[in-house]
């Protein structure tokens, strides 16, 4: 079946139209393509309103098509855009962001300023899966999910992860030659500090793991890789995306069990230092955390700022320098413990969901930062933010669709977007990080 790709959509797929017998045109989504390309594709899923297809062959390639830097691209489900240049990726993301906001919120964003990242070796946190494969040359394999599948793809290198994380991956493959996989170990999360010379490791285990064998494996890994400062054990939880959303503890509410060393990492971003514990959320691009801080907090000052979904305090700490008081709200126990440790003396920390906090607070801030998860604010939190009625706010988003939905409500409450920034925290993938500054 021959298709012409009209555009790329959020999620990484190309959109094409298929003429049907009744004269109507059905939307077809195809991965690994570029706008304007003619491709041969095979339908793999039919729905009433659309279909999904598998790319078979590129008949007429785009001039922007490039050779992927990773040998696993196209088979691995982690990256979506390695088949084009990094400059083209940024153009595509800016177009997707602008179109999504215009379509859903009916708002035209001002000029979107794009903040690029080094396109490779940028990740400070990577999550890998383990499996035992019959007939393999090693006792276990390490990898990611295959594209569009829950099947494991063995991976020996990850070009978007930091050099230290790749050294850790090589060490795991060395151990796989001689060591059995500890019972219950499902995944491993590797978190490197800002200078990429120290590593925090999280073992993510199924229920009732063999702690003794896990502790022994932790000791072996730490001797193999002296940059490891600590190894902690956390319950395994299912996540849809291997790379995009590294927060763990916030979803399960469990305390880490330390197997080796310490259960936290000291992370430097801009001129600020943060304690980040096993399972706590922290931004995953090792080059752009400082830029996020700058864009969300610059030129903001006054008596009171409120930081919602504060995490470990990425924005709380710098805001405390320019406001008399800061109130920081976080629900996840591990992130909250780090937030409390990181917060300056003039910052009050509140362990609560954003919705519950907003329903009870009577404070009137000068400035608000919101950095919600992929689901966005939602009706309750958005209503609470409007009740706070700050003169200005910063919305940090990791999903343009939920951002656009929330933006429609904030716009109706009298807020306008004064600055729009696309901060490319996730090169080679479809993920889009946005910082909007808004004023009343």
C-alpha cells in the first residue's frame, strides 16, 4: 500500500490519508517516516476512525532523511527521530507544539524560542530491562522494549545516554557472562550526576525478590564499576515508556532498601546543589537543567512564590533567592524528603497533592510555577491555580496536548502567554518539553 506522509504528529508517527471505497479518506499513522515522503506500508491495526501501519519501504525519501547514529534504531522503541537531522527534529517539534496549542486551545503562541541540547550522550538517567534468553551466549541480557512491542531487545550501547551510563551498561554485559540474574530483578535504573563521574543505581525488583543474591550482585557491580556511589532496591512498576518518565517512588510510595553505599546522589544544576534520592524525580537531560531553571524563574521576584509539583526543589531553591517566602508542594514521599532537605530556610515545604493544597490554601502569591506530570493540571488543579490569581506564572510541561487543554482554561481566566520556550530535553524522541511564561 503506497502512502504520502502529510506531516508528523505528537507521538512520533507520520500522518497519511488512505482513499476508501466509499470515497472517504481514512487517517493512517506510520512510524519512522518524514513529511512529504512516499512510502510502502502495511496496515497492522484497524480502528473505526484510523489505522496504524508498519513501514515496509521508503519509495521517495525526504531530503532531510539521515543515517541513524544508533545501530538499534528502528527496532528499539526508545527513539523516534534518528532518521533525520537534529536541526530538522527541532523544526518538527516546534511545528507540532504550535499546531497542537492552536488546535486544542485555539491560541496562537508567540514566537517559540527553541533551546537545543547536544543530540547524543545527553541522558543522565536510563532505565534498562533484564531477561533470561534460552540459548544466549550470556546468562542474561539487558535492553529496551522493541518498537511497538513488550518484547525485549538486547542492547549493548545507548548513544543518547551519558558516557558513564554506557560504561555501566558494558559492565552489566560483562557480568552477564559469568553471573546468574538475581531472582526477581526486572529492571535497573542508572542515574549519573551532572559531571558524569558518579552513579546511583536502582534495582527494580518483582515481589519477594532474593535480597541476599541482589545484595551480592550489587557488591559485584560496585567493584566492577567504582563510580557507583550507591545501589538501592525498589519495587518494580510498569511504565509505558522506557526513556521519558524516570520517576519511580512517586508512583509506588515505597522506601528504598539500600544494598550498597548510599541511596542518594548530589546533583549540581546551575549554581545550585540538590539531593536526589533513589526513586525521586529529577530532569533527565544533563545539559539543560540550568536552562529550565533560568526560563522558569528569571525576572520573577516579590513577597511570595508557590512551587507546585515541586519534586526535589529544582525551582524552589532558586526562587528562594528572589522571594521573601516560597511555598513548595510535593506529594511523593521520597521527592518530598529530598525537597525538605534541599529547601532554604525561607521556603516552607508542604507534603500534599497539588489539588488538596489548592483547595485549602488562602495565600495570594505574586508568582506560581507549575510542573505537572504528563497528565497536566486537570480541572481541579487548574481551577485552584486560577483562584490563587498570581500576576504571573510559569507552566513547565512535558506534553503539548495536556498543556494546550490547561492553557485554554488559563486563557479564559485572563492569562496571556508572554514567552514560549521549547526546551529539547529529549533529542531523538518525540517528547516535547515546554516552558510558558504567562501574565495577567
